[in-house]
């Protein structure tokens, strides 16, 4: 009986803690949005973060996209050729990338490379009292440090997803057309005919925009809320990657259910 | 003349753990005041309350004649424009150079042209003897140099109140003497008031005007350096003469007696 009561008590405390933290994260987002004017007015800070989060993620995103596109072409051709529809491999590669893999894979890579770096940087700034020093100088760290990193991530994410899709399609072309010998004209024309600007491309970009908000929010919040110790920063960095991955996949399902239902 | 800082019967607790218990102190204009006490006695909390980073549970904290207890963030930020703080390990921004660190408060809080910002920064760095290190990154500085750069940053906008959190911790004897002299000279040159939280007795007594001793969240003694040196109070004697035995306990309070702990 005592064990059961202890279990219920611990469970209650855990749920309470989680709800309180979620509330704090929501308030944090609100403050960040409220001070966004100040953050965005000093554009050079946001551009600097776009460079760190976006430009420096380009290599990992490009290389991954190339391989994903090539694998898609190999797998797609292997299946389509059985139905005599090997020319449709371009369509398969493009739709898979633009609708799903581009936004999702780019977001997962972004969370592991840039998200973890943002959390670690803000967490270490907190641990070394840099944020406290800023506050003592009457400079709001949420507007000066957090805001530019958040917006840098939000702006970078759709661009990275678009680049991922484009390079992925090129990877598919290399395998399907150059390597296997699918007809060049059929590959591109079927792709052009099948991919719709609004329902595929725009929806894909919309997804990546939502992922960008989610991952950047998680990354800056985990950094800001990290325990100011080496262990605390390390745990926060891990949480950023793990929570981001789960949230990306969960949001992907919800968005897909709304965007592509019945298509 | 009203004091620059005034604590009137201030109490503060982290959750259920009381840190300050009815503390009263004043920092007159133009003076350098030291707050001394053993580690964990609540002296850094005093500094945080003074800067408005924490709010008192009860009692009144007044800085520049304004009560901090229920001040809004915007008002607090206005007040902090006249404050400078030196953190224990400098808290320099690691992504900025020495020059940009000192320029940071000037660029953030004024609209001065870059030419004047440069002159101001160089003047502050010259004051702390590090004009030649303007191009270096914080990672390239020694502990003492980092502390001096942080000091230049703290005084960048000529504050009325400068707060120092353990400014002498971990410094070699030369850096320690330089830092002590800088604190005094800067205070007098700027016509500011300074509050030093420290447990470095000998260095502090040479430069301060008044000393408060804190123990278990209360002021247990205070006076001028001469009064402190000649004090017969057991706490002050133990602290000033670095005695191992006295009113400051060696053991952190344990829940169970030692014998019971071993036999359990």
C-alpha cells in the first residue's frame, strides 16, 4: 500500500512539474514574441544567427539530401519497374521529398546540429553569468540573445528544407537517369506534371516553417532553463535533440493529416 | 545626505530556506563598503537584492532613494543604468573581443557614434591598464586580466553604484593588489559608491571605508577598518585573524548525531 501511495505521489509530482514547465515555456514564448520587435530591429544579430544556424548547416543538409534522394530513386525504381512505370520515379522522388522527407529530415538535422548548439550556447552563457551580467547592464537577454537565435532558426528552417528537397531531387536524377538510364525527358516532365505548387511545395514549406518554430523554441527554452552547471547544460542539449525529434514527427503527422487528407 | 543604498530590516528566503533575516545596512555616497562573511552566509544575496535580481520577502530595499521591492522590470532597468556590477569570474561575453565587451553597454544603452564609442572604450581600458589587450578574446586573458576587463565594462557608463562580487577570489598577489587599488581609485575618480562582497579580509581592510559582517543572514558586526581591527567581538576576531575555532562553526549542521550516524 505504501509503495502504491509513494508511486502515485511521485507520478503526481512528475506530472505537476511537467505541466508547470510547459506553462513556463509558453510564457517564455510569449515574452520572446513580445520583445521580437527589439530583436528584429537589430537585423545584424538575426543575420548572424541565420549564418550560424542556417549557412553552417548547409553541408550536413546537402550531403544528407543527396544520399536520401539517391536511396529514394533506387528503392522507387525497384518497385515501379515491376509495374512498368519506371518513368514515374522522378514523381516519386520529388513528392516524397517536397511533401515529407525534405521538411522532416531537414528539421531533424537542424535540431541535432543547430538546435543543440543554440541550447549549449545559451546554457553556457547562463552558467557563466553572461545573461545575468546583461540584465545588470539593463539589457534584456531575451531580446538580445534569445530572440535573434529563435528568429534565425525560424527563417533558416524553410530555406534548408527547400535546399534539401532540391538536392534530393538532384540525387534521384543522378541514380535514375544517369546511373539506371530512365529517360531524361520522362523523368523531369512527369515530375513537373505531378508536383503541384500549392498543395505540395507550399504545404511542404509551411511544414518546415512550423518545424522551425518548434525546434527553435525548444532549443532556446532548454538553453535558458538549463541548470547553470556542466551537467545541466549537457542534459539540456540532449533534451533539445530528443524532444525536437519527437515533436517534429508528431507535428508532421498532424500537419499531414490536415494538408494531404484525401489527396 | 540620504544614503545611496539602504536595507531596512530585509528578509529573504529561497523557498523555505531563510537566507537573510532582518538585515539593515546603509551605503553612503562616495564610500566603499565591504560585506564580509563566510561562504553561504548570504552576502551574495545582499548584492542580488541590491541590483534588483531578487526581491525581498519583507523589509525595504532602497537604491538611489527608490524602493526596489515592487518595482516593475522597466523601472528596474532604468535604475540599473546607474549601476555597474563586477561578477565573480568576470562574466565576459565569450563571443566578443575585449574591446566589444567594454563597448557593449555603451552601444546598447546610448546612440553615440562609433568614433566616440571607440574613444570611451579606450579610455576605460587605459584606466584598467589593458588598452593594449583591446583586440584579444576573453579566452586569451588570465583571470586577473579578465576581472579588469569586466571592471572596465562595469564602469563604461560611469555608474553611481558599483557592486563587486568576490573581486579578489582566485587572484595572484599582484593582481589582487592591482584590483584593490583600482576599486578604490575608480570609486573616488567617479564619485561613486562601491559595495564589495568578499571574504578577503586583509586586502579589503586596506581600501574600504566601512565593513559589515554577515553571519547566518544577519549583520553581526560593523565598523570602520580600524574598529574592525581592534574589535573584541569573538566573530570579528575569528574572521579577521583567520582562527579555526570560534563562533563560526566548522561543521555544517547534520540531521543526526555523529555517533548515531556511525552506529546506524
